[in-house]
C-alpha cells in the first residue's frame, strides 16, 4: 500500500508597505540652439520615449492649404539630406525605433520610441528629420494621394462625420477650428512640395521647439547626446504668433446628417468650455467622469444598463487650444451610438439625466468611485515612458507648468461632491448643447423634433 501524498502549503504573500506616488517631475533645460528640453529619468524603462513639440499650429496654415501641416508632419520620416525615404526607414528599423508625427491645432508633434542602448543613433535620425527633411516631390505627391484616399473613408465613418459636423456648427467659417484638421479634398489637392517647404521654413525651428525625453537614463550622458544630435539643429528666432480668440455658437439645436437606411444613429453632443488653465478644470474632470467616464457612470447606467439603447455613451473634455493668458478652450462632449428606432427615446432619457443631475446633484458614492478610478489607477496609467512623455508634451503645448499633472491629482482628491456637481452641470447645460445625429432622417427627425431640445435641421452627406 502506497503512502498518500501530502501537500505543502507556503505562507500567503503579504502586501508591502504602500509608497506614495506622484506624477514624475521633469528637469528643464535649454540647449545652445534655443531648443527647450524636459528630461525625466524613469529607472527600469529600457524603451525611451521622445516627444518633440513644434510651434506650427493649424491656424498658421496658409489660406486654401488646410492640411499642409499634416503632410509636412507625415513627410518628416520620408527622407533627409542624408537618407532616402527607404534608407531612413531601414535605419530606424536597425535601431529598433518607431517614429511618427501628426498635426493638430496647437502644433506638430513628433514621437520617437527606441531601446535606450540605441538612443544616440535614433536621436541622430530624428535630428536629421527636423534639421533637413528632403520633402522630395515624389514623396509629397504620394502623401497627398494617400490623404485624398482617406477622405472618403472618413466621410463614411459615422463618428468622424459627426465630429466634422459639430466643428462646422460650433465655430465660424473663418475659424480654422471649423474645418477638418487634416484638410479637405480641395485644399489637400493644392499642396505640393514647395508649399510644404515654405510652411516648414516659416514655422519649424529649434528656438520654438521643445523635446521631452523619458526613460531609464542610467549611464547615459544625455547632455552630450543631445548636443551631438538635436542640439546641432540650427535655425533663426521667431516672433510670437498672435493667438486668435476662440469664438463658438452653442445655441441649443439639433443637426441630422442624413444617412438613409442607417440601422444606428451616431450621436455627438457638444459645446465649447474652459481649458485646463481654468480653476474649475479639476472639478469638471471629476463631474464629467461621473456623468459619462466609465461603464458605471450615470449615462451608461440609464442608457445601457436600464434601457439597452447602446453599448456605451461617454462624456469627455478635449482641449482644443490653450494660450499663456488662459484664453484657450476645450470641447465638452457626449458621444455614443443607439439603434435607429430608439434615437428619440435615448435622447429623451439623456436629457432627463442632465435635468436630474442639475436638480439633485451627484452622490458622494459617485464622487468617491470617480476619485478612486482617476487617481488610484494613475501609477498604472503612467507605467510606460511613452505615456509620461505624451502628458509632459501636452503640458508644453498647452502652456501649463511642469507640475500641472501632479497638482491635478491632488486637486481631484480634494474636490468635493458639491463642487463636482456644479462643474458638470455648468459644462453640460441642457439648453446650450449642439446635438449632431448621423442617421436615417426619415425615421429619426420627427421623434427628435417632438423632444423640444432645439431647432432641428437636416443636412446631407
């Protein structure tokens, strides 16, 4: 008879002592060429993230050339004075690096990620791209064709079409914010390599650029590496550009973008409100999260869980543009999709949520969950170097202090339920919202008109 086997139980692991966490504080310096550098040493992050902000905003694009900033950004890794487009891509591959760039209202952002052991080589390539981009005729023509190919797909995408219409509705036609960020078919067609180079020469220079470097910098003399790479980039100074004021018309109204036969309605409800310079921002972040920031928010609880109209509805604030004097603006919006037959009912319930919120306020439990989710998960959110670098670069382009994010988390934790309620009610007043619906007008127009939430108009396309 064999002896029965016995199991050996090991002691249960015990949790370690909790350590306080704060968003990383960068070191700031200026290179001899005028380029500002923010560095952030993150032990253990062997993939270094670099973000470069270029002061080339969309409202600087010449009239009739909307999209030239986007084409320029995409052309940065399409060859330099040292490498053809193919060679440049191959050199990035040899470094194990990825490089990307995009244009938005505040300016152009160039992003680089690379193993720390290859950082000097990759920064050299980035420097070449910024210092002497080729802007070859053939490459610009290809990028223009690619952008033109994207435009019909964007028009066919309900969410993209809704965003385009909301911008057109909110901002005057003379404002760059009223038009697609990456240009229209007409304006992109007019872009050539000469236009791209002219825009580059007028707006891209080290004196108005900022580079953010985040990762494990142990054993790296970053000052030397920077001096040998982006520190060797030269260029003249630039006069500060006047920042045009942000004006918007948020008169309550409904615009239906007709999509005959659509089985779903894409909804986007928005207005323009304060940006991160405003003292109300922390309370607005907290209140907006309670309204529609997660699956347990008010909007989801009613529209998804109780009524089954949607897979999810989100409320958010997206900064459009900031200025040092605090005159910037953010888009405050609610987005989601519902089945066509339920469009009127869903909007009715959404407005009831807003009215109830104004009348009764948030609960302490909602506020506590929001603080836990926003502040408690921050250490995980910023575990990777790229997320830290992106947030620091956001602060740069929005003219915020380097400790803004760290202060924000402290302010969120200290914000009370009454403050959060007041901020979200002010952000989403039921009578000052522009509602865009992309769907079948024949089915949804009358039910929406019956709600009385604003004048209803129908557009095609």
